[in-house]
């Protein structure tokens, strides 16, 4: 019997189900958007660090943050980093945190 990969079909069904839940529940949609924004910021910080060819140890030396804190900023979605730590991290890379309007503003 040949192997049938149903992964894409299952993922599409789950994505559709999630979209239906988010459409019916504004609070869930807002929480999901906030989570996505946090993940995007974490990813962008990590990419900026790598672009500058800095290690986490070098960021630690520049900021005084612990290596564990730096790792959590980049990867751990269970713990939100403090604003102060995000500013230190971004500053060590030569960046600053700014506000920008969302694309979907009314």
C-alpha cells in the first residue's frame, strides 16, 4: 500500500477551523494578532542580530542582559520580555523600537 501524505489536507482543515473560530470570537482574534506581533518582533530581533553577525554572548556583553534573557527574547513565547529588555537588545544592534500604524487601520 503506497504512503499517502495527508499533512497538507489536515493543515488546511485546521487553518479553516481556526479562521472560523477567530471570526466568531473577537477576543480570540485580538489575542492571536497580539501573539503574531510578538513573534514577528522576536524574529526580527534575532534576524538583525544574525545580520550583524553577533552572538548571544556578544549581546550579553553589550547589554548586561543574561544569556537566558536573550534566548527568551528570541525564542520563548511563554514569557513576554520586558520593554526595557527589548530596548536594550535593540539598542545593542543599533536599532530603536518605534510605533508604526497597522496596515489594516480604518
